[in-house]
């Protein structure tokens, strides 16, 4: 971000997106009411280009939406999936001003060294590598300026996009999706909360020797600054290039699986953003988790529902499947809608249902897209459904991790790994674990 990133400059960028969104509304109206033919692929590319020029949460939301099955037509999902979270960094003069606001005018004296160039820049903030006074290498993540107002502006744009699609395609009611994304994005702006969530993950994964979580450096944290110990590792794709053997790739996949799902099935918490930039791989195949702004906390009954649906599919128990959907908050489910939801569930759960070594997905991915299209079409015929808000980040994690496992070409007995986590599941035990962990790190459960 240039140092002259003014309110006027931001307004111009948002005007560009507003124009694109407005154009989308006009084109969709023309297609629906006047018979005009909309080239959705061409317009999806235009929308991607407009969003890609912005630093801010709308770009991140677009990436998340691209991974939620049926949230958007496939042409848009494919294009938005290509958006990168990296963005131009703030210049040094601007960084100094922001750091002074967080740690005071003598902030540089609190570090032994502070890198002027950002080590990473993403949608809500950027990271600088630094050295603490005690010699520890640390990562200091600094939030971009005026992000609260930017988030609210982006959420208004997102609501408009959803309203447009709702008029065009009623298969999925996006109301809960918008509410969920709004709540999680607002939480991500709270870096004091993120520091506590970092400690929460350290607590939940304390027995996982192959998963590493940074330590918070309290004296170098502020409202919009969180500092943590620096963890060395290699990004996933370069790691794969350097480690082509199956055993190494499978070990990384197993470590990733446990990093995401031990917290879910033992504490009711999931990391909602398995973006490639949020973890690295060590030489021994263990992994580093690096970002803790986006998590989702579930009630024990919701986690039980995840297991119940798996059991229903495995044992061909339709009544238990209905119970699982109702536990999650689906209502007014006809048998036809249940059959359609089961179609999607059988595809998502497939790797866990087969007690054999297999890749996370088979084929070239066209089968999954075909299932998603069929589900969307059938739900549209029946008047649509409103997914519970919990599914937004659950889908994000499942689809994102599936992509990681596909990159790794991992071949594992997913059924066996899953059962290692769920066989002793007990709702009361999860509730106790969750309460104790949150109390220890002094973190309040989100509303």
C-alpha cells in the first residue's frame, strides 16, 4: 500500500467494485426479465479483476465463497478461487506511523531489530520479521489502517451481491452465510482476541508433537498489533517439489489432518482458514500454524451431529441422518430435500466411509463439480434451503484441506484416521475440555 493511501483513494477503489456489482445486477436483470444472454464467465473474470485490485476483506470473503459448495454459480466460484491473499504492503513511512500508534513513539527501542520490508502481506494486515530484546526472532503482524470501516463497507457490498444472486437463483439462501462471514470478519479485526486464540491453539495442540504453534510476545502486542515467535518452515508447494516421496507427503497430510480436527473433536473449535500461507512445513514433516484470526467455535451438539451424519451414511440409517440435520438447525425438510442433502453428504464423507488407503478425491474433480451442480439444481426446484451459519467455515476447512491433500497426492486410510478421533467422543467431555481451555487462556466464547 502506498503511503498516500487516502480516503479518496479507497473511495475510488470501492467505486470500481460498486460499478462492477451494479453492472452485474443490471446484466442479471436483463437476462431474467428481458431475455438478454449474460456471458457469466466473462463477467466473473471482470468481477475477479475488480476484487483483485483491492486490499481488504472483500477479497478474502471472495476466496472463502469460492470454496463453499453451491454458494455461487460455478463460473464465479472458479474465478474467485484464483484471487490471491497477498497484496501490496504498506510503505515504511506508513508502518512507522502505525507502529507508533500501537507501541508509542519510542516503539523501535522495544525491538533489537525490526525489518522495514514486510515479510508477508495479506488482506487485513502485514507481517514484519523482527528481533526482540531477548534475542528471539519474532513475527509482528500489523493491521492495515481504517480496516473497521473498510470491513463494514465490504460487508455492505457483499450483501448486495448476495441479494442479487438470491433473486437470480433461490437454491441457497445466503442470509446465514452473510451473517456468519460478518461475525467472523469483525472478530478478525480484534488482535487482542487473536493473541488469546493463539494461546488457545497452543493449549489444544499441546500433545501434538508434529504441530507447532508460536508463542505470544505480550510486550509487543497492541489493539492492532500481535507479535509471536517466528517459526521457520517451507511453504507447501516448494516443500512438495523438494520432497517427492510418498511417505513424506503422507506424513504432512496426517499432521495437517490432526492440526485441524483434534481441536474440533476434542474442543469444538476449528481453524477456519486453511490457506496455503497460513502454515509451513518443517524438514521433519511437522507443520507450523501461523495465523489464528479466523476460528469457529461449535456447541458439542453440533460436533455430535457431524459424527451422527457420518454414522447414518455408514450404517444406512435415514432417521439418524434426519436427526443430524435437525440438530444443525435445518428445518422444514421434506424427504426430497433430505435425499438431496444426503447426495452431497455422501460425496463429502466418501473418503471417511471407505476403510482403505485412498486419495482424498478420485478422478479429476469434474465428478465433484457435477454433484454440486446437481444438488443446486434439485434444491432450486424444491424452493431452496438456508444452510446453518456453522457450515460456512466447516465447508471452508473441509474443501481447503481437501485441496491441500490433493496437492500432496496423499494416499491414506482416512477412515482409520477419522475413527482415531471420534471413537471415544462424548459431548460432556468435549464441553468440559472447551470450558477449561477457554478459561485458561481467558478467552470468551463468541456469541
